[in-house]
């Protein structure tokens, strides 16, 4: 059986795909890393890496081995974490990944409350796009992900947090409401690829293509900047109802008059079914539900798909 250290080396090298960077992450010399990987392959009886490829890639056997190693390392970390907590050495760490359009309002509102309420936790927060959150959960680099659902994965536990309406932001429109057909004549300002709100906007607004190929355009990951482009150059974008707006910006919010349901998104948490940190995760989830789960809107919401 290969050692825990060798397992860690294999996982890091699979992520870096280059011996020099992997050795730096592992705090060992490149020859040491190479020797340990070769020794592990000899013990396993097959090659884990294809050294003829550039960048370095896993062999088919290595691809099958990697999730097993990640699971073993995750379980090993749970043992160490439990031992440390029982000895009073450390707080339980929860690594949280959250999409930018939720982080922009949720983290500023709840960060201070979390610090006061969860003094037995150490919370590390990473702002990531949806796909990156899912990949980090797969690699066991996150304990908890907060994204816009729906998302179905038998390996992950889903906790619904709240639903929020999605508004049309179009300050150039003088009326308080707008028809869906009117949007077809306006320039759509979109977040860049990987942001779920972009895909929801494409689906909801039935955008066959983002803009005319002869038009100038801007796409970015910063929602306030997207809104400023709308302010300065016309057109429209979509804004989650919890996103903080100034009094002037609130005047640019438009309802849709020809729909029986309101566009919305559902915010969910995702975590491993086998995590040992479920109490802390559930406590965090409840605090979010309490802060954002109360809806005063009586109209029916249509949850948009982000895929």
C-alpha cells in the first residue's frame, strides 16, 4: 500500500501537471517528488502518469485511482481534525465556495454575525464561479458550496436556502414595467462565461446570440460594472432582488407586465454526503435561511435553470 504522503504527491501532481510546480506546493525538491511518485507506481504495479504528454497527464489507471485517493485523504483529514478538536487544539474549519452574485450581498451581511455566533468554527471563504465550485467539491477542496440551483448529484447533499426574484435593470425605460418583446429590441449586457446568472439571462430572455456581431460589446464578472454599462450605454441586464442597489438604481428596476410568473433563482448549499462537518454546515445554512428565506412576494416564481 502506498503511503498517505505519496497519495498527496499524486493528487497535487495531477492538479499541477508539472513536477516543478507540484514540488513547490509539496515543499520538497523535484527529484524527491519524482522518486516518490515512481516508487508509488512500482508499489501499485502500474503507471499513474503519462510522462510523454505535455502537460503531464494521468494514465487511464491514474484517472480511476484519483477519486479513490481523494476520498482516502479526505477521511484521513477527518480523523486528524477530530483528534485535534478533542485535544482542544483547533477549531473546525469549513471551506466555503460561493458564486460572486450571491457573495456580493450575503457575505457582507452575514460575515460579522458568523464571527460572533460560530466561535467554534474557522470559516474560509472563496468566491468562485459555479463550475469552479462544483469542481472544487469534487476534488475535496471545499466542504460547502453555495450556488444557484437546481443541481442534482447523488454524491452531494443539497439544502435549499431561499428563492429570490430576478429583476430587469433598464434605467432608459421610462415606464415601471416592460413587455418581454421589448427586450428583443434592446442590447443585453451579460456576465461572462461561467456565471450562472448569464445562462439564466440567455434562457429567460431567449437570446439566440448575445449581441449583433458588428456591435461593440463588453462581458465581465463584475455585476456593478455591468450595471454601469447599462447606465451609460442603454440596454438592460438582470439583477437578483437581494443585490444591494442605491435609491437611483432602484428606479431602473422594471417588472414584466406580460408574464404570469416572476423569474427567480433558488440558492442552495452543496456538501458531501460523507462529510464529518455536517453540524457546522447545517448551522451556517440555517443562519442564511433565517436572513434571506422570508419572502413577502405572493406571486408565483419561476426558477430559472442555469445550465
